[in-house]
């Protein structure tokens, strides 16, 4: 597990490999309040400026920083990353959506991101994650400077791994953390295992009724049939063929079988859990093969082109016909 955590941290140093043109990009911060810390991340949005690169620390991704937003009435999609990840873990998917006429907002979850793992093994993070996303939506529709350009009531959710758990809770699922005891050794010093055995329960989660559709990707599941019966929005559900990091094909299939309405179900061949992270640069693949290595014959770049297209098609269908494609300006010759 420590090697995997270091690998997850390194996703922030990945170079973009699968996108051909950028999108508008700006940093976002949701201010701290009396009960919760500040949330930091980024927003991707439609932009017609020529393709460029945005520098985020040592990382470079396609985009145009602080580009003037093109058009208006754009649907919003909020992103929740996996354990120990960051707001950049799915930057290629965010860019693809922004190029097609969506605004995407993503934050790094406090206490469960590559820079701060202080609550990664604590049950409290499963309470705070959905609250983080509610606060992000509050900020985007209530205080974000370009909020007037958002389509009212058109909000989607994208979540991977623990972010998939977060998304299911946001759309009405109720977790039963005893389901997670199967991931705990008989004798475990991990706080979360001890807390579950003591039957500690975070405060009951609140549905965010503003979310109209959700893409849930290889979710970490603490859900039974009873806990999923209140989900009543369209779901596109993805499972990896081989799982990983506590997620199994069987656990995701359990979610599929117990959702009240059949999801748009996808099980791509040869995928492992981390196949859903943005494609790795050659340097990153050599440095952290744990998150960059796929099964023989699997092409992550080609897969993400298909994956991003299906995610886009789902949100276009479920959120708004106003998600109009934005024609990017041609790249600057170098």
C-alpha cells in the first residue's frame, strides 16, 4: 500500500498525453468557514483561444490559463478524485468536457490528497468528502465570478474510486461501513478498521438534489441494496476488469445490480483500477509504474479517447442539449 500511495501522489507530475487541444483553465479556491478548511482546485471551461500549455508546479497540461469564457449557458460537472489523488488526476477528461461545452470544477479533498494524507485512513473522510463537493457546488453557482454563464439546474458529478463513493452518496446512497470490514485484516491497526469494528458512524450524508446525473468510475463501495434504493438520477457506471486498491469487479457489480434503475454499464476489457487515471508521460511511467502500468495489449491513450467520448455523450444526453461543441482555434505553429 505505501508504494501505491506514493504512486498516486505522483499523478500530479504526469504530462498530458491524450488531448489534442486545450480549454480555458483557472484555479479555484472555496474559502474556509467555521467548520471546514479551504478547498483548492481548478476549473476547465469553453475557450476559443489557440492551444497552449498551463504550468501547474512541474506539470504541464493543455489549456489556456484565465482565457475569456466562450459563450454561456454551460452545464457544470464537478469531479471527485480517488484516495491520495488530486484535482488533476482526470485532467484529460475535464479538458474533453470543456472543449465540448461544459464547465468542470475539481478540488483536492483535504486530508485525502497527495499533499495531505492526514485523514486518509480515518472514517471521518467519508463524511467530509460529500460535504466538500456540496461546498464546491455552492461556490460555483453562488460565488464563482463566471457563475452567470452556467446553465441553471444543469449539474453533473464525476467520481473515481473514493470519488465514486462520494458521488453515490451525493445522489442519495446511504453507506453501511461494516461492508468495508472485508478489506480489514483480522488484526489491523488502521484507524478506519478499528472505528468500523466499534460501530462508529459518521453523520448521515445529505443528498445534493442539484446533481442531475453522475458518472461513477470503479467506486469504492460501502453499499448494500438497502443503501442504494434512494438513488434516482441517471448513472453511468464503470468497472475495471481486474480492480485494484480495494475495489473489485464483484463489488462494483453489486452496485450495478442494486441501483433502482439500470445504469449505463461499462466493463472495458483488460482495464485495471488505475487505467482510469489520465495517461502517463514516458517519464512518469518509468518513475511510478504502479499507476501507469496496464495489462499487456492495453493502450491507455486509446482507451481514454473512447472513455472520454462516452462520458461526454452521457452528460450531453442527461444534462442539456445546450452543451454545444466549441470549435477550438487551430494550434499555434511551433
